[in-house]
């Protein structure tokens, strides 16, 4: 009977592709982020961030100062389920906290958040009704019913890291078309256009010849403006995070 070597090639002294080594944690100071967003029904002649709320720019101003978040549930069937919030603290360091949906409204975090990237249900069951994350009275995250997590094409580069964006993609449902804009905002600056493109009834994929560089604390926001027909829109981008000195 034949015997096959099932070990990774990196275990037998042969090199692997750089991207695979990053994903496997083999390169000190490097990590990978795949960020994705979806808008369920962007209206014709409207625009907004590609996230779970239609026709709305992401409310960055809600995070002008760090603060606690609250989580609301729309369905009694979601009582006592847990939600994992991931974002950044006041110093732009990664922060994760789990909140239990004990009450219908006002389930608060203990920690203060400066940014929110993602909220997802924890456990084996998804949410029956919508779950809303708020900063004060402003919605900063929405887990749509039965989806199980937020889908937000917003991101902020953590402190001490530099982001290198290698590829971006946007899709728009058949019969619709849109203009997509990749916005970036370095700390203390304003949002400017890093990349712009058209997409119609298909997908747009762009691989940067040289990765797009975003320093620490830079905000990233992908937005779409729909010209014809209401549209389900998705957007995603790949980031390699690099800590310039020492491992993560």
C-alpha cells in the first residue's frame, strides 16, 4: 500500500506562498483581515455605506468620543442569547466583549468602544429577530433577523499597525448598476477617495499592483450610489496588517 506524506510543505523545509504563511501565523508581525459588507436593498438614486442599513452613510461621528454600547433585541425568542462585539478601545487597541440579551433594550457593555467592526451571535443558534447595537441613540451595528452577524464594510486600522489592502470587490444584483467609492480617512484628516469604480449587474474586482497603504488609526468606508433599480450590494476587501517592530 502506498504511503503519502500529508505534512505541510513548510514542515519539510520547502517554502509556501507568502499569503498562506500569513494566514498560518508563520510570519511574525503579520496578520490577515477579510472585511465584508452587505446592503440588502439600496434605493435607486440613493447612496450609503455598504452595511446592514439601507441608504445610510455609516455614523462615524457617534464615535467622536469613546463610550459604552447598548444592544437591543426585537424578538423575545432571542432572550438570554449572547452577542460578541469586536472593535477598538479609546486607544485604538483591539477590544472584544460579550453582551447577554437579558432585556429587550439597553443591554450595556462594560468597556468603552471607540470603533465597532463586527457583532455576531455567540452559540449554535442565530438571531430570530433583529439585534441592534447603539452608541447613545445612534445605530452603529445591526444584525438582521436570521443573519447571525453584522455585515459592515467599515474598518479602522488598530494602533501600532499598518494596513496593506491587496484586493477589493463589489457586487450589485442583476438589473441594477452603481458607482462604488473606497474612502479612507487618516487620523485627524477627512475622508478622501482612495479608489472609485463602476459596477453593473455583476461584480467588480480590483487587485492592487502595489498594496494600498493605510497607517494606524485610518478609517476605511466603502460606499455605493445606485443609479438604476433598487439593489442588493456587497463589498469586501483583503488586508494584511503589519506591525513594524516585533510580533503581534
